C-alpha cells in the first residue's frame, strides 16, 4: 500500500454542497483517507464536516506527493474548491473539524489503522463542507491506495 498527500489554500470558503477539498475515487479504486489537517487564515472561527458525496464539478487538481518515492502515481485525486454543486451529499461521516478564531488555529482528523474508505465511482468523493459560514483555510490531506 502506498501513501500520498496534497495540500494548499482553499480557493473559497465552500458551501454545504461545495467542498473546499475533496478526494475522488475511481470506478475501480477507493482511497483510504488517513488524515486531514485544516488551519484557519482568518479572524473568524469555522466548522467543517466530512461528507461522502457524488458529482459536482471539482476545481483545481492538487499535485500529490508520493511518500514512497517508487510508488505508482495515485489513481485517486485530490481537488480543491468545487465550482459547481455536488449532485448529492450521500452520507455525513460524523467527523467534524472545529477551527478557532484567528490565523494559525488548527484541527486535525485522523482515521486510525484502517483509514476511512471512500465509495467506488468516478464521481464519488470524500470532502470537507462548512457547517454554517466557512472561512479560507489551509489544508493537508493524506490517503493510501
């Protein structure tokens, strides 16, 4: 199993149907989400929830870093800031990140030894959407394949 990670600055605050960052599966492969880190860049607190979703239009693809240099390229792809609403939020995973007011406040989700597996499907993904008003945040996402 190989591990991959990506990070960046969210291109927007997101909405309940537009993730600020998401990890897409393929028709034949599902990623195992291992960790999400989120840092506030504003003076206002925010809360994000992790959801399983279908569809929408993903924003910019993120370059992944292979943790094992000779691992194959990741077939699951991380994107940030969806530009069109997801078709459905299929499932609320129950995970939340609450980030305090002020730049540099952070929250980290980890998913234990087994990870959190996404669903099969080219338009299926796991992503962070705001609860209430989101903020511009920095993020890191790590997964295994």
